[in-house]
């Protein structure tokens, strides 16, 4: 199968999966909500897409001759691109922690080591 056929198959499978499983945005969002509950930490649709990419890479390592690994990975990569957040909610948490640290951390001045001699 050449690269153009691989991309055609990838698009075809996206359409088939949408008919079979419904809106992919909802599906990835639902999976992220379930994973958040299971893991007790925030999981995003982007995270789900990256995990699925990782699964396809692991499967590909065991059976590199199977075209569906490559085709599915193309689709998961496309979803990761779509869900890649400009503003990740985890960034807000990290910014909040940083602001608290700046507010409550002691103000230290740099002390130069004594000159030898």
C-alpha cells in the first residue's frame, strides 16, 4: 500500500468509526472523563489521543507488517493535533502553584562566595 492509499484508508476509517461510534469529540471527551475518575487526576481528550498513539506504536513493534497500526496511528495523531490545547488546564494549576510560591517563599538575595586568595 502506498502513502496516498494509506491516507485514503485513514480518512475512510474515520468516517466508518464516526458512523459506528458517534461524534469523535464526544467519544474522546467521555474517555477522558472516565479516565479522570479512574486515575483520580485530570485527563484530557489530548491525553487519550496520545495514549492511543502509544498503544499503536507498541502494537506496531510486535507486528510491523499490519497496515491498520499505521492507519489508526495517523488518525490518533490527527486527533491529538485537534485536541492539543492552546491553554492546557494543568498550566493554570502550575501557574497558581508558582504564584503561591512567589508570594510565600522567603525573598532570598544571592550571596557571592568569598574570593580565594
